[in-house]
């Protein structure tokens, strides 16, 4: 009886290694996906804050070149567009965020945020 137990234990010794060989890459993929999602969230938060600041600055009559410089300094590669009527101005910030792994370099997500502000009275 003792012989059967020891034989069974020896035969299953390699199963743990095989299971780990499949589990570790799967775990790394999940961690990579979580890292990318956190990068997207951080990029969206930056874009939203930047759009809010840009809309406020444009509503106060700031120079568009200064706003473009601010966008490039805070979020390199991002672009800003301004849309407005006589009473409001809307700033739209967009940026392409690529996957953090070179193998997935073709996968990009566009992060977009916008903010609207009322124009200050007396400004053109």
C-alpha cells in the first residue's frame, strides 16, 4: 500500500510545473492589462484637467500659442481643439495612447476629454 502511494506522488510531481508554466504567463497578461488600463485612466484624468484649464484660459482671452505650449508640456503628443460661440468656449483634448508592450504596438486607444467655460464679459 505504501508503495502505491509513493508511486502516485512521483508521477504527479511534474504536473505542478506544467500548471505553473501556464499560470505565470496568464498572470503576467492580466497584470499587463491592468497596467494599461491604469495608464488609460491616468491619461484621461490629465486630459480632463488640461481641457478644463484650457477652456478657462480661453474664456479669459489667453493667447492660443500659450495654451498649445501648455498642452505640449503637460501631455506630449496631445492635441487641443477649441470650439466656441459668442458666450461659451469648449476645449477638446485628444491623445493616442499605445500599448505598453512593443509586441502590441499597433494597439492604440484615443483618449478624449472636453470642458466648456463661459466667456468673460467684455472679451471678443
